[in-house]
C-alpha cells in the first residue's frame, strides 16, 4: 500500500511536470512527491503515522543518492531495525515505550504489601516491570519480549541496576496466563481481541488484565484511569 501511494504520487507528479512550461525545481519535486504520497496514503486509510513516513521518504531517497554513504551503513540500519521491530509486520505490535506516569499509575493500582506475580507482555526496554519491582521486593516481576534488541537491552539494564526482574525472550502467546496475578499489556488494537480470548481462557478469577491505551472492543473494563498529564488511558479488567 505504501509503495502504491509513492508510485501514484510519482505518476501524478510526472503528469503535472509534463504539462508545465518550465522545469520544476528539485526541492519542490521532493516536497510534492512526499505530500502527494501522504495524501494518497490518508485517502486509502493508512494509519496517520504513515503520513510522516510518506512525507520524508523522497527526502531520504534524495539523501541516499547525494551523500554516497558506504553501503555498510544501510546494512547496519537494516540489522538494527530488524532486531528492534522483529516480527511486528506479523504481530502488528511495534515497539514504542510507555511513560513514567503510567508505571506509577500501575503501581498504585496494585494491592500494597501483597506478594504478586506480574508480567509485562511485550516488555520493550523493561522500564515498567523494573519500576514495579523496585517498590515490591516480595513480588515476582517478569517481562517477555519477542524482539531481540529491546530484550537484550532490558536484560543488561536489569543487571546494571541490580533489579530482580526476569526478562525472557519469547512470544507471550505461548505463555500460560494462569500463573499470573497481574498482566500488563501495551500492544496495539490488532492484538486486543485475541488477548482477551486468551485471558478469559487462562486467567484466574480476581487476577487483573491491564492495558495501556488500547481497550477491548465490546468489553467493558472494570476501571478506566485517565492521567492528568495527557497520557493515554489505562484499562483494567478484573477477571471473573
Ligand atoms: C508498545 S511496545 C511496549 C513496550 C513496554 N511494554 C513499555 O511499556 O514500554 C510493545 C512491545 O511488545 C513486543 N511484542 C509484540 N508482540 C509480542 C509478542 N507476541 N510477544 C512478546 N512481545 C511482543 C514488541 O516487540 C514491543 O517491544
């Protein structure tokens, strides 16, 4: 779809350029190519963040041809992108971190002094579980992450900070949720229905499923917290 939007923009631009009496300056061509692709992308229903990618892509192509960077840089960029985003083309859940205000909200939701088993499914760089573990030494706090680079960073950070959180590399869909009192998820709309089906099958009554930003269509949460600092909502389902 993205490629189609860029091609459609290129064809439109070529048609317009052909009809013009004077040559279009390069900078204007680059700008219009990005703008048109963003408009086509939006028209075809692509997510809003694609507009920025479409707008910047022609500039990146121009930079690639004019800067003549050694090809190793592209390989490095590719390897870094793959190890950060891994299978997000399949899971539809890319990496983007939650903010400290959210970690504090999650900590406040939990019963104080109770030893809990909590996991962040898709733990990214590991901040949320490490924050919880700091104030709950009796609890067992874990993270599971499918992408190697964020997982490795979370393991190194936990070692460096002497945190007790255990981070494992893997797919949360292969876990058994029955083992946990609290499951924290910051995923994407695409993952929520399957997550709910799994939670209903496996989570014990009284355990909590917490989702940042993304609700479960048609399922009323037990609580919904909105932070004053403009961060996204936190949805909580107490399993029955
Ligand atoms: C939006 S980020 C959230 C990161 C972290 N929980 C936080 O709050 O900062 C979602 C993370 O889930 C990971 N992820 C996506 N699908 C997964 C899966 N099936 N199993 C484990 N991790 C997954 C992604 O690689 C990504 O790092």
